[in-house]
């Protein structure tokens, strides 16, 4: 019960702080310290909150980023027992070498180095004992506190306490299944296979379960270690630009992005200093967007790049990111007031991720509501761009992004894109086409039945006419689709 009271006080303090705008500088630091004192699960909660820039002010989010996910390691004997139970054999039989010193210990898992019998260097990641029980217990407390807050404070709807807790629940429960993380890792690896920009370590599936994951051990330079990067003679300009391309390709080419690309998860490859690339680990948190979201996002980024505030305002409204009754001109002026002072600087000095953050903050007054995936995406962009500018301060994000987005938007309307869509959905198109004769025959039978029924009323006749009209347009649409399919296949 004491923990419930503490949790409620935490939630109340947090959301009232946002409402009154008191979380600046030291108060933001106090919140971070308070969360850390409640334990690793609340530390993880604080890390998630730092991504919610749609409801948090920038300074508070920045302060919460200071929360580190490092914890006291649990005993190596317990680690071994979990591995042996999950993999069904002794440590000695599975690994030629096992390092008893933890490589890392976080709130949810612990990592040790090892070497396989076949000679490959690997890392073993194991979930903490009883971690799922502890997480679910704390989730229940957070949900209860959020519900109480929603009932007690009338303006809680704007701060979305229940939504924030649900997002946290979804995120952290995914991290409790290492097979899901392994699957994310494997998909990202496939997307960048043979790429010079990004390397993802290999998953050893025969040694991976929901509680244990074995990965290829990587040898890279921490992306913040400028001394080592310079020592290896790595081309910093190309390295920074590759980071931008990784972000764009993950979002628009693959529609699957690593959503936790903070400096602790990103390393610089020591190979090929003249063609430098990154190494990414910890793919537990990933994101993807719907086709509509990607299209709207690309157009929004393009509108920002071209300083087309009228188009930008329309996109915010039509996409549902702000209230539907928002005045276009008023929103356009707000967006212009937000962006124009920033665009006084040379483009190469403007941080695009922070510009998006300011845009989102300026539109909160219009009921800004973003999908979790978009919030994660914006946070990922800030990490990628910040890391790139630390490596190469003259990084021109705009010069790379603008032609990429222009080309991507043009491709969405190309005949080849249409061909891909038709080929991918040809079974559905042909199935619908095969149903047309049946629909027509059913309608004719119904007409025959009506002709025999002298008591049929005008309403029934009108309904039948409407149905036949609808089927006529369907038949025409399918006919056009089949003709296009035939042309595409011939071409």
C-alpha cells in the first residue's frame, strides 16, 4: 500500500508539473532523481517519458535523458542456472570460454561475454530473475495511480496519463521477450545486409529463447569517443552523413526503424576508415509507420524544408495530429512564428530533430496528438542528428534529406510502384473479379422474384437499383484494374 501511495504521488507530481510548467532545470533533475530512487522499473519509465515530447516540455525531457539504465548485477551463479535451464545443457558443454564478469547490467537484463566451441566470440543476454513478476506488479500500481489522477484532476485528459502508462506497458513487455528482440535484430540485419552504412550482429537462434539470447560479439568504437575515431583515421564527414542515410532508409525504404539509437547502443566500425559505418545493438524497441503516416511525414518534412507553412498547417489538420476544428490560418501563423527565427541561421547550423520538437511543442495548444511510433521516430531523429553533429559539426542534414524525400515522394506515384502494388495484391484483385458473375446472377434472380411479386413496393425497387448501380461501378473498376494488371505484366 505504501508503494501505491508513493506511485500516486509520483504520477501526481509529474503531471501537475507538466500542467503548471514547473519542470525546468533543478526541478526536472529532482524528478529524474526521484524516479531513480524508486528502482529500475521506474527508471525505465522515466526513460520512456523522456521520449514523450508531445506532452513534455523540452527541458524536462532533456533532464530525464540523464537516467541511466545501469544497475547492480545479480550473481553469476544465478546467471548460469538460467542459461543452463533455458538451453538444456551445462555452460561448459555449450561454451568453450565463459567470462564470469558482467559486461553490462541493466534494469531488465544482464550480459556476459563467452566463446563458442566453434571459436566465435559472443555475448549472452539473460533477463533478470523474476523480472516479469516485478514489472507487472509495478505496472498495476502505475495504472491505478493514473486512473486516480484521471478522476481527480479535470484537465488530466490533455496530459494523457492512461495513454502514457499503456505505451509504457506495451514497450516494456516487449522487452521481456528476448525472442522478439532477436527477431527485430534479425530483420534489421537483413535490411542492411552487405551495407557499408550499418552492421547488425548475428543472432544465434539455436541458443536463443524468451529469457536468453546469444549474439555475435561486436568490436567497435563508442560513437562518442572522438579520440578513438580520430586515432583510427575514420572519415568523420562520411560517417556523420551515413547516420542520416541510415535514418532515412529505415523509415522510408524499410518502414522498420531502430527506436532506441542512443549513444550507448551505437558504435563505429573500425574497418574501412575511408568508407566508415556504424554498428547497432539492442533492437528491443523498434517502430514502423503505416503507408499513410510515412506519406504524410515525408510531405511534412518537405514542407518544413521548403518553408511552406500553409501546406504544413493543412497536413497537421488533415492527418489528425491536431483538432479537426483548428483554424488553418491561425495554425499557419503559429508554425511560421516557430520556424522563421530558426531559419535565420544557415541551414547547415539548424538541427532538424530539434526543429520538429519545437513544431510539436508549438502545436500542443491545438490538441496535438501523435501516435507512439511518430514520437519514437522524432526521438530517434534527435539522437541520430545529435550524434552526427558531435562527430562532424558541419553536418548538412537538409542537403541529404531534401533530395531523398523528393525522390521518395515521386516514386510513390511511379508506374513501377503501381506494378508492385498490383503484383502484391493480384490474388485479391482476381478474387474480387471472380465474384462479379455471382453478384450479377444473384441480382437477376432477385429481379425475377420481384417481378412475380405484385405487392413489391417502390422502396424495394429503389434499394435494388442502388445495389445494381454500385455493382456496375465495381465491375467497371475491376475491369480497369484487370486491364492495368495485364499492361503492367506485359511491360
